[in-house]
């Protein structure tokens, strides 16, 4: 998601995410003759320990998840939940299957509509 929109104070992080998306497109072209598909998965907030292991306190993490649910991820507010690791895994399983055999060079968002809102 951070490769698709800008955020203050994290320019290098956003640029590196955008670079991965372009690398995905280039690799898809280069590897197509070998029948290899290349895609990227771009998640929004997924409920994991990532922020906590990065130094976020339990209280701050709870506030972060609540804000994600009510302000920054529109689908989450309507579902009263946030994306879980299994949701991302299910997308990856789909991309690995023959059901997605014509999808390549794509960066697929699984962000509950986060990128639709812009920076908040």
C-alpha cells in the first residue's frame, strides 16, 4: 500500500515498496517465456505481532487497530474486523492456483479499501 500513495516522513520506505511493484512487473515480462508468473501481494493492516515487536506498546497497538478499523480501512468498519494472516494466505493460495493462470505482473492489494482513502 505504501508504494501506491505517499506518506510524510517515510519516503524511503514508500519508494522501496514502489520499487518492488515495478520489479514485479519487470520480472513478469522476463519470466513469461518460461511460463513463470510473478505477482506481489500488497496488504494493508493485518492483525499480527509486527507492530508490537517493532516497539509499539499493547495500548498503542490497540489504538492503532481501532483506528485502522474505524478510520483508515473502510471495509473493516462495516465488517467490524481487520484482515487476518489467513486472509492473506488465501489470496496467495489463489495466486498459486490454476484459477489465476492469466494473472502476472500485478500487485494485488488486500487492504480493505485503505488505498482508496488516501493518507489519513
